[in-house]
C-alpha cells in the first residue's frame, strides 16, 4: 500500500524592496518636485493662463476666451500703445468693491506724459485722433484732456461703451500690470496671437 504525498498549497510571496527600488522611487519623486517648481516659476515669472470673464474687450476678445499672458516683456521695457494688459485692480477699483486679486484686461491707449481726451466719438492722444478699427463702437461719452502721470498708463476696453476703464476710474499704475495678452489658445477656431499695436 502506497501513500500519496499531498503537496502543500503554494502561497505567493512578495520580494522585499531592494535598494534599487527605493532609489527609483526617490528619483521619480525628485523629478516630480523639480517639475512642480519649474511650473510654479514659469507661472510667476514667465507666463500664465487667463480667461476673459466679461465683454469689455469685444470684438477683440470674447467672453470665455483663454489666453496666455506673458510676463517677461515689461521687465525689459514699459507697456506700449496698443498692448492688451492684464492687471490687478488699482485702489480706485478696490474702493468700488473689487477684490485685490480680481484681474482686469484692457488696452493701453496713453503712456506717461501723453494727453488723452475723448470728443464726438473719437479718442485723441496728444490731440491726434486715433483710427480704431478694433473697437465695438465709438465712445458715446466725453473726456476732457488728461495727462498721464509718470509710472502709469491710460487703459480702455475695446467695447468702449461697456467698459469700466481709465475714463471712469483714472490711471493704472504700471506696478499693477501682471503681463500682456499674448496668445489665445481657446476656442480652437480662434487660435492665434493677440493683435498688438493695431495702428502700426
């Protein structure tokens, strides 16, 4: 009489973590940390995405447009005529109830030392009328000549009659400017660079 030897069930085992496994995990964590730091630095110093929440820049920018706002240019030179700038609200707007970090977007019309006025539907800079094919409609208000102080710019929305801009609250300190609208990446059918300096 023979007896059959029954084999015991095999229990799967897990190999203990080796030094090379831990080294691989640590390298991946380091890469992730570096990527996060680079992304943060790029957002703070180079560029960041923004969206358009209002129709004050029609027809140039529409509600819901997604933009890349680049931040390097104004470290090299001041804002120029026609630049579309994103900025933190100055004290005048904060007194109206806007949050300190509620960004606005407008077009630079007057630079330091220049005089801006609005008369009979035309914007004048240093008494020269602007030819503004990019606006929604001619402004239906009057603005007496004002000279732009040093360290500030005069900004206006392209939708002149529906824009809370410098003709309402005054001059924008350049230190409040976050950057300039550079590239529209959404919607895809309107993908492309944002037009600057429209009269050139």
